[in-house]
């Protein structure tokens, strides 16, 4: 089955700096790669996703890049703010029945004011 | 819409006890799933359902049972709780096949002593 590895497990940045989180996956048939943000005491919430026919996608301060050949994808957050502090999860899926996701281990991002 | 709701929010069980974690969604989503979240391991799929009357196993199904008698509800049953089942449990729903966003509930924190 699919295996998703995520690095780093913790990341501390100064407010205004950029943050990058990286994930690798093993299943070459995976074609959907979402990123979820989880705030303390809440369930994960989708912040951005990318499909395999696209190399990069941006949404304001958040961007995701995908390298299918190398089987890795990354989340980039620019101009970080304290409210970006949370746990971020990458995931991969074949996009088939039920869209069942395989998650990475998570990254705790701390943005220091 | 309330989205995905879960009850209870917290639960403490003794080894060998049974209980049911409740999950409901009011978005008329076909697909529902249960994940468990353990430190450093991301979210792992327990069971999922592609529609009323249809369920299947995920990555870590042992010790858990599910059923889906209605579109709205997807309860998770622990027949004989074990300390290894101490975790945070999330229910999620998604509209259907393909790479759609998964909507997560707020979670149930379960401790088995």
C-alpha cells in the first residue's frame, strides 16, 4: 500500500518568514495530494490540494508543488503569521472509491511573533 | 448545516468494556470513514463506507466494527476495549468518488485504562 513520509516533524519560524514542509510517497498510482491544517482540539481542515496533472498550485500565501517523477510534494507558506501555528498533514490518494487518504505523520508549525 | 458531528468528545473506558462512538453528517455525503490519530503517526484509516449498507476495512481495522444503515450515520464500535486503542478518533465524510475534500468531525478522545 501507499506510504507517506513527512518532514520535518516540528518547525519553528519567525513571523514573516517562510515555512516549507516536504512529503514523499511510494505509490506511483497516487494522483491526489491534499494538505490539511489541524488546530488544537479540532479536526483537520483542507487548506489546499493538487492533482497529478498540475505541478504547482497557489492560494494567496500558500502554495503546493508536486514532482511526480521523484514522488514528492511540498507545502510552502509565505509571510507566516501567528495564526498559521498548527499541525499540518500531507496525504496521498489514488482518488478512487471513497477517496481514502494515506496521511503523513504531521508537522507542528510554530510561528513566533 | 452542522457538518460532521461526533459524540462523545471524551471517554474513559476500562479494558474489556465496549462502547460505540457516534458519527453523523447532514451534507448527504455518500462516503464516510473513521480514522485514528496517534502521536507522530498521522491519521490511519480504520473503516470506511461507500454508501448505506456497504462498509470495508482500512489500514487498522482490528478491534473495531462498523455498520451503515443510513446515509447520515456511521457508528464505530469497540467490542472489547484494549489500552492500544487509546487514541483520538475522527470521522470524515466526502461527497463521492474522486478527489473530493474530506470533511472531518471534531474528534473523540478515548482513553482505555
